[in-house]
């Protein structure tokens, strides 16, 4: 006999609507602390009330993403909006269409293939570091810098030598589509896209410009045939299924746009918060620099260093625990389900939240503390698999996980070979856009390591250390 899910108490007029809108992450966190691991919000004005479920335990997450994945589908309003904005690529497609796409695309994300992208990532990391060296006041905004770095890295992997043709168009237009997906995805009523409102026209223009640049590069690559180019557009154009079928130009564009959407802000957020947290924690930063110095000794980081720099990996995982780029994931169940012994009716909107599960007191002793040793091998092995799931899990787990860990590891190694960082902004408010974002400046002081103040005595401190904690 399954149990009824506890209802989160709320305002009698709009239910939990206001709270879910203005402070989604806070609302989920408080609900878990007050009601437990499976909760129900009722939101909206009378007559338009809708139930929203939250599932927060590692076991519940495992059931939804893995063991009951076939029933929990990508069918909510946000996924619909993504399909309509950038096409139905790997992130949103389902069933046979999804299986076909995943078979076609998987070979480009194997470890061997992804390792081949390391040099391009290193090139972009060096370019970012050179820019910082030239900064007159030594101050950078970590979220802006990492947004630009991650955009350049993924655009270079996708478009190769055409990066400069594509990057301005992407930088200008992607945010317009992202805002629209978000706004329309949570709106109770949506104006049809065909109506000529200013917002609809802006979105249509952004979509047109983005499609045009992708289509042009795809057509050029198709016409050129197999030239040995290893950028992902070339690989997608050359790809053949088991029956010899190719992806048509629209399908290639759908995948390219999905990789841009899924692979840019996510990695940027993970890196920005890693820099911020290291800037606030000089002892963790010193340990990271020691590892980087002793392993690399000044040489460039490469793919194999994912294994030789374990502490860099622990820092990244801990930053993604506290600040998961995808802080909420939604599903809708086709049939009634039982999750953690609770009954969830068919057709429910069910949300998982790494933000909440990553702070769950059952899995983390001091959930709010930054402690990369949360990811020491023995600590990791002692936790349930889904206590940490920034990349999702089950059959729809992130295909870019290895790539983003490689990219972020190379970036951190390259930056800390050259700089010491100290935090200027300490408390960073966060909010939900397409991914989780810093809602204020994230300034960090970068001091070139060859110019940093010398320590003259055991008690002396380097500049800024006193203010950093
Ligand atoms: C730190 C970086 C990243 C994070 C935190 C992240 C997170 C995620 C998450 C949580 C999902 C599952 C969404 C769900 O189940 O609803 C996902 C799926 C996906 N991600 Fe990532 N991602 C990252 C980087 C990337 C990169 C670099 C790429 C590609 C270049 C990428 C491409 C995708 C794709 C295509 C999917 C859909 C996979 C499928 O359904 O088969 N991601 N990602």
C-alpha cells in the first residue's frame, strides 16, 4: 500500500506559486527539511492549480532517472520550449528517434575521441590566461571569464577553424533563445509563437541567424567531403548509421545546437564557482597548486592528466556539489508510479534537485562547507550513487561528462600554473536561468605567480590571504 505524498503548506490563493517562482531552490530545500524526501507542491490560482512533486533522496533519484526511467519522460513545458527553439536533438528527443540519434553521436564522445579535443581546450585556456595577465588592475569577473572561455572551447570543438565565423552569432543569439525557453517554460499561458509580438519577433530573428550560420558551415563541410577535419560538424556530416544512413542537414544542426546549449553554460558555471571557491579557500588552492606543479612541472596539461591530477578533480566535483549547473531536472510520468513508497499519479510533473540532494544531511556531514575531501576515494565509495548527480544519470545521463571534466581540469591546471587567486566578492547570490547562475559580480584578484609577494618569515601572509576566509 503506497503512502500519500505530504503537501507543502502554502498561501490559500496561489498555493506555492509565488514561492516556487521567486525562490525555487529555497522552496525545494525548505520542503525537504520540513516534509522529507518526497513532497507535493500545489501551485496556481483556484481553478488552474497544478501539482508539482519534488523527490530528493538518492534512492528516489535512482528510481526516477534509472530504474523507472522508461516511465519518467522528458515531456514538460521546458522540454517542449527547447524543442521549438533549437530543434529536437539529443537532449530532448525520445524513443526510437532518441535511440537513433544517440547511436549516431556516441562515437564522438568516446574517451579516445574526447581526449583528442584537449589541445584545442588548452589553446583557449592559454588565451584566457594571457588576457588576465594584461588586466591593468588584476581583477576579473570569474563568471564572465568562464562564460567566454567555455563558449570558445565548445565552439572550437564544434566548428573547428570556423570558430570566428560562428562565435559572435552564438554569443549574441543564444541568450535570447535561452531567456525565451525559460520564460515560456514556466508561464501558465503561452502566446502562440506565430503571433507577431515583439518578443516572438526577437526570438524568430535570433533563431534565424543561428540556423543560418550553422547551415552554412554544415553545407560547406558536406560539399568538402572527408578532408580529415576533426571538428564535430565534420564528423557529424560524415557519420553513417549501421544501415549506411547519414544525418540530414537539419538533424546535424539540431545536434550542434544542443551541444552548444548543453555544453557551454554548464561547464562555465562549474568552472566559475571552482575559481571562486578556490579564491576563498587558500589552503585548498595551495594544495591544488602543489599538485599541478609537482605533476606538470610547467608543461601543458593534457588528456592523461585527468588521472594524474586527482585533487583538481576533487575540487571540481565539490564545486559542482555546492553549485550544480543543472540545479533542477524535470520529468513527467506516463503511468502512475511508486517512488520511495509514495504514490505519484500518472501525468505528474516531478522534479529532482541536485541543489537539495547535494545538501542532504544523510549524505553530507557539513553540507554547506567547501571540502574537496568529500570526494576523496574512500568518502566517495561510502555514499549512495545518486547522492551526487550533477550530470544526471541512468540512460539519459550527460553525454558530455568526460569532455567537460577534461575541459575543466585542463583549464584549472593552466590557470593555477600561472596565478594565485583571492576572492573580492564573497557571498554570491545564485538564481536559476537555463542553468544555475551567479546573480551578482564574482570578482577575483589574479596575481601572476612569478610576481607574487615573497614570504619573508614564517608568519608573513601573501597579499589578500587575510581577507580571503
Ligand atoms: C559541467 C558540465 C555539464 C553538466 C553539469 C551537464 C549536466 C547535464 C545533465 C544534468 C544532463 C541530464 C539532463 C536530464 O536528465 O534532464 C545532461 C544531458 C546532456 N548533456 Fe550535459 N552537462 C555538462 C556538459 C555537457 C557538455 C560539454 C555537452 C556537449 C558538448 C553536454 C551535452 C549533453 C547532452 C547532449 C545531454 C543529453 C543526453 C541524453 O539525453 O542522451 N553536456 N547534461
